[in-house]
C-alpha cells in the first residue's frame, strides 16, 4: 500500500518557490516549516515560516505599491491580469501537479481547479474595465452630483487548503482589477500553490508589491493573522475558512473598522423529492458529495429523501458509490477519491460515523478507514439517520453521506433551514411549482436545482446566516474591493 501512495515525481522546479514574496522579492526566514504529501506523509519541501515582521513588511510593500497600481488605467490592469491568466493556462499541468502533491486531490480534479482558478483572472481582467460611476440628477440647478468607485486600498487575503489556487484568484483577481494591492496568507498545508501563482504574477508584469505572499506554519498563523487584521494600513479583509475562525478575524478587524468579506462554513442540504428523476439525483449527489473527497464548503452534508423514493435512491446511490468511486493516490489515473488532508480530518469522519451508528444509523457502504491507511477513508453512505446525530448537526468535511427520510415538503424545508449557516443547498424535483417554492424558501446563498455542481466565475458565490458576508466572483465580486465616493459640484 505504501508504494501506491507514494508521489513518485519531482515538483516542477520552474514554479516551486520556498520563500515568501514581499515587494517583488523572494524572502527567506530563519525558520522553515515542512509541506507534506497527505497521501504518503512524505515531505515535499520546506517553506519560509513568515511571522509578524514579514507580515508587516508585506503590508507596507502593498501600501507603497497601491497608489501607482490604483492610478494605472483600468485597461493596463486588465492587460496584466489577462497575461497572468494566459501564463496559468500555459502552465496548467505543472500547477495541477503542485495541487495534487500538497493537497492530495486527484490530478483530474486539480486540473479542473486550475481551469476554474484561471477563469477568475480572465473574468476580472474583463471586469476591470467595467467599474462604472454614476451621474445623479440634482435637486438644485447649480449643482451636479457625481459618484466614483475607487479601490479600498490594501486587501489581506486569507485562504484555505481545500482549493489552494482557486480561493486565491477568486479574491485576488477582483482586488487587482479594482486597483487594490494584496497580501495573501495561504493555508499552512498548501503554500506551494500560492507561491507558484506569485512566480507567474511576476512573469506577467504584475508590479512589485501588488501581489505579496506570507506563508507560515500553524504556530505562526495567529500572529500573522492578527497583523493582517489589525494593521491600520490594511483596508480590507477577505477570508475563506471556518465560521469559528471567521468570528475571531471579525473581532480583530473591528478595531480599525475594516471592510470585511467572508466565506465561512456550510452545512448543505440535498433534498430529493418524490417527483425527482432518481438517476439524475444520484448523479448529482455523487458529484456534490464526493468531489475532493467531501472536502469543499459547498459539499452536501445532509441528504433529505422523500419517503416515496427513499429506498430506491439509497439503493442506486450505494451502487453508484461502489461502481464509480476509486480511492488512491491523486497521481493514479483511476483515482476519484484522494486522501483527506490530515489525521484530524479522518478522526472527525470516524467520530460522526460512530455517533450515528450508536444512535441507530445503518452503514450501507464504506464506514471505515481504507486499506491504504494514513489519511485514506472509504466513501461512506448511512441510512436511518436522524437530525439528532452529529453528522446532521456539524459539517463533516469528508466522504460521508447521511440520508434522512422525510414525508412532506414542509418537513424537508424545516430540517434544511434549522442550521445556523446557509451557504449552498440543492434539491431535485420535476414539479415547476415546487421548484419555485423551495428555491425561494431555502435559507442559503446559492441553490442548485437539479444540479450538484454550481460554481462558476460568472456566478455570485457566498452565503447567509453564519456562512459569511459578501459575494465573490461574478459582476458583484469586484464591488467588495471598491469604495463609493460622492462628489457634489456646486456654484454652476
């Protein structure tokens, strides 16, 4: 098994950087931290362990570069972003291999992430030229009212490990298009992707100080995060991660009243009504639940299936899992399920399964660690699940699909909306009236109707309740990095 886990290749030397990126220079630090392959446990290399000093230096560099970048014509910013996009596409295979090495996801998924990641640079390169102001009819004849949109300033970008490239470009593309400069703090598990993007940004002609990266270990993360959230030169915080961490960052940011956007935890319901096409629902469930081994914020966490088709759905879902999902190293061509990110993630999946089974749930398929060992876990399906079980109260973030049987539409909506978070929700139905009712009543920021995969650069991504603030991607995403300035011309 150990041999099949091993990543038997060399990282692409042209894109691998080990230092932080501050003011256009690669910065080394006295200490470095290891980046591990979650499939094998092997050390991929060591990266500069930046601390508070490096974070402050990066903020200063971003601030100093901000005036020139913000005054650059939108067309010029667009050209640089477009070139960055082109370089990503030219290096897509190498970038994907970096993701698979440090994150573990199957290479095909990593390639898809790079395509998705680059699409945000392409999209916001185009949106840079569409930041329009306004002229408002005045109430007095001798006045004119104008509205300008201007960059907020330095943006601190804090990103997670599950999409180590796309979570950066979705934020940074919008920020740079608006005329802001950024300091990126990538997850300690996956810093190599952020640094590879920095190398390509330099090649694309993004000026020194506009894109900065401060990688750091878990031990240094609190200090670096506090600098980014409290330094008065930082005007904006954009964070993707857990709700608990988001609340901590919000408290820090409150001291200087920074602009904040956050994409936090989810607990996505996936409702299958009696009117649904069961085969289509199973295909959507497979894609929604098991992408990235269940480690995405919009992955389904709770399946609600109406009584009339419950047994048929569970039977077909189990067969699809056993037939189509293959656990292994992300570099194995047949793999669809890579490892979980670390041992802690595996333990949480086990805890949720054990709790459910102890309360009467049945394991339909899977249910235990995979024979490959380490961070590999079998794709699991549970039936006879109730709302009292941990797996329906907490976000699992792993390859666990719990199925709850329900009787009425009202019951399903009540269960779905009982959570204190609301990022994504999905449902399958062929009843047009029901589709409108349920789509409008689900308390989430994004709804997939007869679709299990809903993300795209053109679509606004974000949640309600404790799932976050603001939106990313789409025409709305750039607004998060713009201030509105009202100008009154008098005496005309």
